[in-house]
């Protein structure tokens, strides 16, 4: 086997991997299309909201297992999207709302629902997106430990 053929194969393999990676990025961008009226917030916007906690309520719409696996912001209400409408009486109307999910899509849907019911929605954020942008406010949540049963 000569050096020319080996280099050519390596170049072809690199080009193929590059095309596959480009296709994956394009597919992610296509599936990441924002279709909500609620603004999708970046790290700087989320940090600005978190800097004024007395004016904000964070509603995390993810499942409990997602919260323990991925974390959330320091203080939040955990109300899954399917339960949101019947939980409206428990959500304070005098504060702006930040809705949260992994990549903001469920949060966007939740924000649209809340806005349609008269709540002030500051925007939607993805906790994973926030961390990927350098955000440091996400904390890991540990489920409560069950007490041992008495004999």
C-alpha cells in the first residue's frame, strides 16, 4: 500500500465524517425551529431575570426524573405542561414568569398557555442550553430520601 492511497483514503474518510456532522447539525437546526410566541431566552437574559428574584417566578415544566438528572434553577415551581392549566390558581400573577425545560420547547408551549391566561411571561429557557452557553445558576436536585419504616 503506498502513501498516496493511504492519504487519499484518510482525506475521503474525513470528508465523509464532515458531511455526516453537517447533516446532523442541519437536522438539529430544522427540528429546533422556534414556533412559540413566548421569547426564547439566552444565558444573559436568564441571568438578568435571576438577578431580581423578588420579581420572578420560575416554572420548570419537566418531569421529576429530568430535574434530578439535569438540575434546574435555584428556586422553581415544578408543574408539568399537562398539569399547568389546572394549576393556574397557584401561580402568582404579580411576578414575571420564566418557564424552563431542557431545550425550551416545552417551556415555550407553557409560556404561550400562561400568556393566554393573562400571566406576564418573561420568556422560556432551556436549562441545558443555558449551561452550554456558560450559565452557572443551574443546580442539581436530589430527591428526598425515604425514611426507613419502623418495625
